[in-house]
């Protein structure tokens, strides 16, 4: 899932292998190693805020593992930073998971269900690729199954899925989880060397954007 990230890490592996861990952890993030710059910046809306986007998939075990650290980090963001998640599907079997997020978002149920969906998939080992499986999870958690199905199959969700694909393409996403910073940079736990390191790199890039 992280072909590009692996290539970037491999290119500098020989140069960094001998460095002490503490020294690497304290050093400033390095472009091409800890993060990458987009060749073509993405236009950002004029909100006055720096946008951070997490590209993720409910189907991805790495996204599930990253979620606790990411959620704690989002609680401490300054007022000039906005954060949102964009669900990614690289193949047809992953598309239902993308639409689950978008339907819950449209229904205002993300806060209640986001972690529960991750738990159902990665802890309880439920498959959520068929409509009946998805609706069963929703009704078990107090969500109207008919309303969810209507939203899940709606034009609104289909349009948002298309927008999510366009955003992922613009950031050149080929692995998740990945964090996009204001249409200019991206990093990930794989690139930066861990969950906390990826968030530290993101903080560094937020400050860079703010100073630009």
C-alpha cells in the first residue's frame, strides 16, 4: 500500500542507518525522507486556515493503528488549522468502506460511529462489503437502517466519493494513512518512521506553511 513511501525511504536508508536514533528524532524533518513536496500545489480555499487532510481507509489496519494518536493530536490543533478526513478506495472491494464514511458524515453520525466502524472491522473481524453486513452494523448501533441505506446509495454520497478520488489523485496518494498539508506537502507514519514522528513532521509543515 505504500509503494512510493517505500521507495523514498529506501533511497536514503544507507545514509541514515548509522545515525543514532536520538539524533535522528531531534533533527529537523528532511524533504524527500520524512515528507514530500507536491510538484503541483493544490489550490486552497481562502478560509485563512491551514488545511490538514488525512487520507485513510476503514479497510486499512495501519489506519486503525494510527487513529488513537491522530485523534489525540487533532484535539490540540491551534485555531488557524482545520482538519478533515478523506476516505480512499484503491479498488472496487474498498468502495463500500469509503461510502460508509461518507454516508455517516452526511447523516451527522461520524462522531458516534467512526471508531466503532474501525473496531468492527479490525477487532471484531466483521466484513463490511455487502449492504446487509453494513446495515446490520448500523442498526446494532441505533442508526435507522432504511435512512442509512438511502443515504449510502444517494447521489450526494456518490458525488462526495468522486471528490475524494479527485483529492487523492491531486495529492498523488498511493498508500494510507497519509497526511496532506495545505495542498503542498504530504507525510505518513511510513515515511516519517512512526505515528508520533508523522505528527511531528505535520506540525513542522504547518509552521512552514504559516510562515510562507
